[in-house]
C-alpha cells in the first residue's frame, strides 16, 4: 500500500485558531458525546473491586529508582516489585531519580515552548506530510472529514542514527538542536535501563527486551512534542483522542504546571498529576505482545484547558521495524498459550492503520488473527 503523499484537506493550525480570539470551537473539533471529557462519579475500580474513592486524589504509581542502585537488597527488591505491579495493573508509572539531569529536562521543555511561540512563518518551514509525519503538524490521520484533536505537534526521528537528520529539526531557538540531541541521548539510556528492569521482572534475561528490540544501536526512537493551546470549550474536545501506544514504550516529559494526560482505569478516566522532575513511562502494544499480556498497554487520552496551554515531550522507544515481535517463549505454556501472532512493527502499524479499530482494542484485535 502506498503512503499518502499529501493531507486530504487544508491543515488547520490549532494554535493560530486559539490565538484568533474565538469563543466557540469549530465543528471539526467537537467530539461525539460519548468521547467528551465529563464529570464522573467517585467510584473507581481497585484490585478488590469497586470502592468509594475520590477520583481527584488518585494518581498512577510514583516510583523512586534511587533504591535500585543502593546496597540494600530489600529496598531494591521492593522497587522492582513496585515496577512490576505498575506494569501489570496500570501500564503507567512515574519515575523519580531516573538519571536524567533536571536542568536538561527543563531546557528541553523551554526550547520547544519557544519554538511554538515563533511566528507562524518560521514554523511552516517545517510543515510535515503524511508520508513520514516528520516535522511540524496538526493532525495524525488522513481520513477526509475526520474529527480533529485540539493540538499541534513536532515529530522527529532520533534512532537509529541513520534516520536522525538535524537539518529537519527547528533552527530556532538557536539552542534547540543541541539541547534535544543531548536530551535524546539521555532518554535513550533511560529507556535501556527500564527495559532491563522489565525483563528481570518477567523472569527473563536482563537483555531480553533490548535484544527483542534489535539492540542498543538498532532500536527505533522518535520524539513527538505536543502543544495543546488554550481552548474556549474544553468540555467538547480532546487534545489527543483515546488510544494505546502502538510501539514498545513511551517516556513522557509532561508539563509540570498543567495536568492533561488521562489514563483509563476500568470505566473511568484518571487524570495524572505530574510529580516535579519525574518522567511518565507507559507500556506500549509491542511490550504487551512480548510479555504475552502480562504487562498491559493501557488506553489514554489528553484533555485541554481553557486558561493555559501545555507542552509535553513524548519519546517513543520502539523495536526495529523489520523484526518479528511475538510472545517470549519463556512466557508461553500449555496453560498460557501465545495470545498474539508473530508480526513486525511495520506490519503492525500498517494493520492498525488499515484494519485496526481505535482505542485500546487495536492490540486486542490481534488475538482474533491467530
């Protein structure tokens, strides 16, 4: 199937729309009633069932990696257990003391915020197409007449190094390319450390997931910087529609000042409260497949704000695109047969683009393909 070369209709830059002073959002951005953010009851599911809990005070697990590298074996085991529980029950967790410099994290957010506040002409030089999505964009699909999300973004390739082309990265602000090059190096290292922990917790060799991804020099890694402008009617739209991440793992640097990410928990949506200097890590569809569904790739979405805009950096850590991804043989038994057929990441992306339904069910639908 040939990739689409051009967008099916003129692109609407959401930031420009928001800054025009409109009081009502265009119909193209209004979600169906069932998909809109809404006030929900205070009952959420727990491991034991449904309990009365204040939704506003629930957060995804927050895990401090500091104890992983200390001398106390009990603390290390407790931390590994917390990571395992988060991957099995939530598919999301926040991580502190992760090894990435806090000033670098702050600089990465700041240079991208500066980019999005450049004049529109400066940003349009990097306008993307659906052929690769690399560059400055405002939509993620090519269906004509589709309902759009309230966000703009910048997408770039980081790994393998053969795909990394800094000439396609913004030249303004002047420090952006250097900052993001350093930031990418540090986040790639963090991703390797997390894959090792996930492998150990599955009872596999510590390099199992890294080798399944193609090895340190062959992994796929890309960055999508999301800009969510202020919205006059945030109750009618979403910054990013509900989905699970198709790749291996996502390492998100959130906006520290404005919440927006929501994670599905049963029939409810939990708004993630970012912890200062933490990354948010979530399991993607490929690790759900490799773990034979022991680890969960969970549906999530982004809501928008009427008073403040937001910037977040989603670093996607993926398998090499031509390697077969299938449940680890060590995690398959007579009692737990393989739940997914072998498929490369390229084949999976094509599958969900052409056949797969929206939301979390894209990876679940693979079970019917066996």
